[in-house]
C-alpha cells in the first residue's frame, strides 16, 4: 500500500509556503484594519471596529488551525478558497450610505460570524478538509453559519458604505463563497460522519430556505 503523501499535501505542510501565506494574510489584514481604524476615527462609527475585529479573528484562526485528517487536492478548491478569503479585504470605507441604519445589519452579521468562528475554534480552515466535525452551537442550526454571517455582514456593509467598488467586491465575494460552499460539501460528503450530519441538519445557510 502506497503511504507516500500527495505532492500537494506535502507542499501545503511546508514551512516556506505557510510562511508566505501567513505573510500575505498579515499584509492584507494590516491594510484592511488600518483603513477601517481610520474610518472609525473620522466617523466614530463602531461598526468599523467590529468589522475589523471579525476579520482579525479569521486571520488568527487561520494561523493556529489544526492539522486536517484529509484535505482536498483540487486546484479549483484551493483557488476558490484563497480568492474567497482575500477578496473581502478589498472592502473600503466610504462616506456614502444608502441606509446608514444598516450598520445594525453589519453588527448582527459580525456577531453571528464571531459565534461561528468560536464554535469552529482550531477546526477553521481555508479549503475543504476533514477536521474535527462540529455539530453543536450554530452548527446544529445550519451547516455553514459562517457563510450566513458573511452574507449578512456584506449586505449591511455595502448599504452603509455604498460605492461601485464595494458592491463589486460584495457580489464577487458572494459568488466565490457559494461556489466554495458547494465544492466543500461535495468533498466533505465522502465521509460517512458528514453525510449523517447532513441528514441531521438539513439546511446549508438559511433555515427552511437553503
């Protein structure tokens, strides 16, 4: 029986690649947080701080993620995961708002996101992988509460920071996220435990709808 790890698995476990990914993530995160901290100083809008905090938690959990039992070797899965992770860092604060009260939608989405991330803890990862299966908390309501939180916070963000750039980023991030979700489920459904979880928790993102 061949026990040699897949070449992509060996690459993903390499220290140089993880150093590069960590450096790029830190750079993108730094620019993102700097812009939103400046926006908070100008406007006093605390939703900018929450938005920054939620993305900071994503960066931290990525760096301390656990080793997967099995990970997808699909280049498409990796491309979608990386793009969907980094595209939201392109959101930029503006002074234009279609609906200023939408900051409450941002807050709701961010609180949901933080709850989902804390439920995952070190089982968080960029690409589809078999890690410790989480079925409690928010994961007992829908299978992908993080994606639900992203949809909510992105919608609130573009209503409170309305620009062509932000609408474009939101649309692109949403499309990447949906493609990523479907690819993830296709990979995870190979595991009997995850199939049992799918039977137990019927909906992916929105209860009684999707």
